[in-house]
């Protein structure tokens, strides 16, 4: 079966798509992943599946989405495939038009609840447009799946259709943690707290810097994003340069080595939107697989998972509560070891080998 996946990123940082495409390619399908070229994009990393990136003049905003979707439509119009899988609403409109033209089966993979991400939810007219798109897309697709049960249940209630769950857990593979870290990645000698992921609005980094200023702990930020310049400026203004270390974008093959060297993981997004409140971040599973106890949002998805396997400390959005959790994990070895051992058990239940079984069933069904 020929399968095309479409995303709006530049491919090199999308671990969920790497896992999805590789497991289907190795399962006997012919897979193509389509993204776009950014101004700062590096060459695509070699994979077992095909990759293609579209060039866009506009890089963000309404004009970018309009241009990208037009380019994507005409690119797909002349491609042969059996299944098209649109990742999130921002790549889905070409699929809506091509479903009838090309007689393709059409799948939606919702990585987030798109109309309720902060950048969309705070602009009523933009949100209204994406809610209209969602109302067209979700009922029309042959199959829909998403990253967590909370978003799945919300979409099922809204549209009265089944929405499967494929959680973004890593492969069970300890070898990725064992290699030496390349010389260009400089980590502090001391135990450190790790934030990995996009440096964007609502990720809780401003709050974390306020907390770090009250301690002597070291913080490593591994990631890039729109908020990075502001976060760096805040570090400078608060004289935290000796405690806060910026790694920037880390290639996927190196990131597990960084994760496994940390003492504590940080995963406390702000409750700035409904999408965030229902989210299940990739870093939650990445920390767990690296046996890294973490400080975690007391959001619905994490609350349920941590009731099965307490892999970290659930916190509300309170500086004192977060500070106490960080201090406990950074200083109390007995407590730390308890959470670390739970991570060992949890990753046997939360891994891509298990999640990919659902993925195969979805594509076999369509």
C-alpha cells in the first residue's frame, strides 16, 4: 500500500513521524513524508522511507498556511497513492478536496486539538475558521486518530465518531542512551534539570526561570522556538547565565543521550488553552524511557498515567509547589530512586512497539 503523510514542519525534528513512517515502511508499505523547507532548515536526515519538502516564500502566518496548502494540493494532485494521512488541520484541506478527486482513503492524525492551541484560541476570527475546518474534516475522513485519550474523547463527543489513540511513546531501545555525547554539546558537570522540546508560548519556562533564580540548580534547555530570544534575554536580565545552559536544536539521534544525563525532567506547561490542558507531551514518554523522574502538569492525561505508574511528581501551577518538587528530586536519593524504578516498569507499558499495533490496525482497516 502506498501512503503519503503531510506535515507543516521541516521533517528533521518530528520524532512521531519518524516512528510512524518507519514502522509502516518496514511493515511492507511504501511511505512518503511531505513537509516544507524553512530558511534555516538543514538537509533532511536519511530515513528508510521517502521524504520531500516543499519550498514556500512565506514562512508564517495566514499567507504561509494559504501558500503551503496550495502548493501541497498541486503536489499531491500529480502523485499516486492509496492512502493520504493529513497531520493536523493545517495540512488537511488538500485532503478534503483530493479525497473525491483521487479516490484515496483519507486519515487524520491529530497531534493536538488545533483550534484550541494558544496561538489560535486567542484570536476569535482565526479560531472560528479552524473550527469550521475541523467540522468539515473530522466527519469526512475515513479514520481519525490522536495522541491521547482526552483529545480523543472530546472529538468523539463533538462529532459522534470513533477516534483512535496512538500515544507518542519511543521504541524500547536502551542503545540510544549509551553513546558518547558529541563534543559540540556542552553539558554542566553538576546534576541538572532538563527542559526538552519547543521553546514556545505556554511551555512554563518563564515560571521555571523564576524558580531557578531561588536555587543553585543548573537548568539545561534543549530546543528551539519562537520564545527562545525572550527566554535568553530573561536569563541575562536575571543574571542566570551561570545556571541556565542553552543547547538549541538537538538532532534526534543525540537527544536521548542528553536526556539520560539529566537528573530531573521538567514538563509543566501553563494552562493557557484547552489543547494544552488535554495534552500529552512527547517529553513525558522521553523522560520515562531515559529513566528520568520528572515534575509534571497535574493535567488529566498525566494524572491517569501517573495513577498507573508514578514516574514523577504531579504539580499545580504554583511556584512553591514546583520548587518543592524539584528540590525533593534533586536532593533526596531515596525518593529519586523510587521514581526511577517506576520509570523502568512504565516504559514496558508505554512504548512504540505497543502503540504501533494500533497504528497498523488503523491503516489495515482503511
